[in-house]
């Protein structure tokens, strides 16, 4: 047996304050303040319970039919994310395997969207909003280089899009001093089309944004037709206007459910594409992806090469430190599902959307704007002759049952059209759809007996920007 010498008994262990619980009785005597730091610590179980109980007043995420964001993942994915919660995505030398998984995801998306994975350039982002900002910056810089003799002295850049774009594009134009040229929706045309896009283009147009899946109603904009019209525009004017596809949702739907639809890098005019991994990429928030066809589409001067913690690292991002957990979860989903798995999951969501849309139409009080046959999303409004209630009443009454179904008006020039919109995601099953129909059917007799619409705000929202 080994012999051990005595040691100085005055030495003590270093104890992290988190290791020792606070006096539990103190927590019963003094309630902690809400808006300033408490003077002392409390037991972790107490802190957990206080926060947990307050969050119970949030809505149930699984019943949130407003958001496109993923609200369910497998326990294994949650475990992986917990294991990576302390990894900073920017520390690529310290976490080389996380960086490798990010690169694999970029290659997978390049292949999925028919780019050459060996020349395509891409990165993860905190979501589609950041990805759109990066894509817009690349469009502006390419235009500025081609017009160096005019910009910024005499030329002001503009970006063409439909009035139905997500609010991040309006932010981009405001932040980076680009004129937002928005084609208004009109009549039954509720998104951008080729004719209205080309009509707004000129020598100062940095690009056209085409949306594969409008958040207003789930419809695809005709990307191929817009590109063809811009081809003809170039042949007439000599002006080369690139296209960015905002595929926040549709870029993870169309490759699996609409493989014959040509919208991606198969079209030479498409310079870049973004998507949200945390929407139909089936990952918890927040992760997005931005891809460019090749290095030429992403000007080199926008890429920063940072010597960080001993590694030379090219970056193109608005953020610096960022969690790696969501990127790991994205790779997990790609690995877990494969093409067939994604196809099955997305088809299930579309089936639920189309079935639910049909059943809502059969109730007789509602008219469908879309039917869930593109994005698994559909919008509907009341039929002509319904005067006792409106879509805002329906949204309010469904909220009483726990359902979050947004009601909003379309943008100019269709602010007269107010709709409800339902987003069907993975985890929203046929059974949950049955419960929604049952609750809506139960509410309709009461709504029909109202003397008129109730509690509508003077200024209804013009969009639901999720």
C-alpha cells in the first residue's frame, strides 16, 4: 500500500459560487426583484421554478399556426444541441469538427440546389434575415464595381421585389441605402410576377428578389419566368440584372416535393439563394444559410480573413460569436433523414395543409386564397355575405382555445383583403388538424349570431412577418 505524507491542513478547495445552493429559507422570506439584480444568490431549483412558472403563460408552441419556425425535434437532436451549447461557431480552430459539419451542410445545399459543390460558396447565419442581408450586400457591391464611374456620385442603387417580401428586405434597403422598388399586389396577383419585376428595372437595379414561398399566402413566385423576362430585358438594354431567390421556406420544400420546378441554380441568372434551417430545414431556431453560385457572385472584398485565436479564417457575416448547436442540429437532420426522409416529412405537412384547407372551405363560411399545394401554408377569408364577424374575430376566438392563427391584411394595393393564415409544420398532425376543425366548427354558430365584427383595431396589421 502506498504511503502518503501529511499536508498543510490550511489549504482549501476553490468552490465556484454556483456549486453551493443559497439558504432556502431566505428565498421564502424575500422575493427577488424583477428589474434589477438581487443582492444575493438563490438555489438553482428555486431560480428554475420561478422562470419555469412564468413561462407557463406563453402560448403552446405546437399550437402556434402562425410561425414557420420549427417547434419540434427528436430528443437525440435536443441532446446534441445541449452538448454543443458552449461551442462558439466562430472558433473554428478550437472546434474544427463543428466547422467541418458547417462545410458539409453548405455542400449538401449546393448539391440540392443544383450548384457545383466544388465552386459554390456559402455560410451559415443566424437565420434567413441575416442571410438576406448578406445576399443584398453582395448584389450591391457587384453593381457598385460595375458602375464605379457613377456610384456614389450620381447613381443610387435600387432593388426590385414584390410588396409581399419579408420585412428583412425593407431593413436591408434602409440600412444599406438602397431604394426599395416594390411592385404592389393587385387583383388576384398577390406576389411578384415577371412583367411587374422588369417594369421596375433600370441601369441602377442591383438585383431582383424572387420569393419561393410568400409568407402572406404560401405561394411560389415564378422564378423561371422572372429570369426569362430579365434575359429578354438584357437582350434589349444590355443591362445584366441578377436574381436572388429568397427560399426561406420553399428552398427546403421544392427540391423534395416539386423536383421538376426550375427555380434554383439551374437558372444561370440566379446568383444566390437563402433558406432558413429553422423553418422547413427542420431545426430549432436560429440557423439560416446563404449560398452563392460561385466566388464571382460573392465579391472577395466582402470576405474578411480574420486571424482569430491562431487561425486564419475567412468570414462573411454580420455577427461574430454565434452558437454552433444549430449547425450541428442541421447536419443531424440531413444525416438522419436523407432525401427520402425529407420528402416524407414535407409531404406529410403538405397533405395536412391541403386536407385542412379543403375542410375549412367545406364549412361554407370561408373562401380559400391558397390551398397549401406549394408551401404547406394556406390563407383564407370570409365569403361574401358574412357580415356578423370577420377574420380578426375568428383569430381572437381561436386564441381562447389555445390556437394561434394570425389575421392580417395584404399589402398595398390589396389592403382590402384580410385573411387568416395557417402554417402546417412537422409535428402538426392530422389529429391536431381534427381538433382545430372541431374548435372552429364549435365557434362558428356563436360568431354567426354576433351583430357585427367585434373589437377590430382601427389600423389592422398589414403583414405577419414570421
